[in-house]
C-alpha cells in the first residue's frame, strides 16, 4: 500500500515518512505546498493520502522561517485538492513526532 504525506512546511512530513519507512510502510513525501500543479500529489498514485497541518506558531517553534501567515495561506491553497481527497487530516501542533507517527501508522494498518 502506497501512502503519501502532504502538508504545510514544517508540519512533520519528512520526519513522519522516515519513521513510517522504518516500520515497513511504503510512505512518500509530496511537496504539494510548493507546487502550482493542484494534483501533483496524484502522480505518486497513492492508496492513502495523509495531510498534516500546523499553525504558524508551531512552524516557527520547529524551524526558523522568514515568512508569515500570508505564505501559509498560499501553501494551504495549494493543498486544497489534496486535503479534499485526504483519507486522514491531522493537525500536528499539539502532538509529538512519535504521536503523529503512531496515529498515522494505526490508521494505515486499519
């Protein structure tokens, strides 16, 4: 089963993909938030789409970003189609990376 992970910058996509792969799950990060191609995420032909999200405050606590809320709004606009088609939408603000990985793995494994 192919799982793709989409989400705003610093929402935890790469960390999640790395952990899922360690657990034997075929997971892939799709940088949809940087693409003007609304359906870029479909090119990976996913069985499941997981969307991670985070507030600007959380993003700034994880990484130095020189941009503000306006860029986050643009990223979310670019993710609209993926979010509509997401099998799981997960805000990561109040979760540890371990909790995110455990919740997603439990969802994937059904």
